[in-house]
C-alpha cells in the first residue's frame, strides 16, 4: 500500500465526502416514522403471541396440574 502525505489524504477524504448523497429532511422524517410504526407493530405482535402462549400453557397446566 502506498503511503500518502497528510495533505493528499485530506484531499481524498474531502473528494469522497463530496460524493455522498445526503438524505433530505423529508426522507429522514419519513423513514423515522416508518421505523417507529414498524417497532410498534412488532411490539403488538409479540405481545399477542406472548398472551396466546401464556393462556395455552395455563390451560394445559390447569388440565394436568
């Protein structure tokens, strides 16, 4: 690997950073809202699964316990 002096390194870093396409404020807001909605839906799903498993086990243990 070739060694670069610090000035060349900083120039290359600036050149690469200038190629980055930054998201707009609206895109960030929409994706943030989507993440919160998906997290809420996932939480509700696992809460329902947990309730079903709990009632199923209580019923099963109630029959044999």
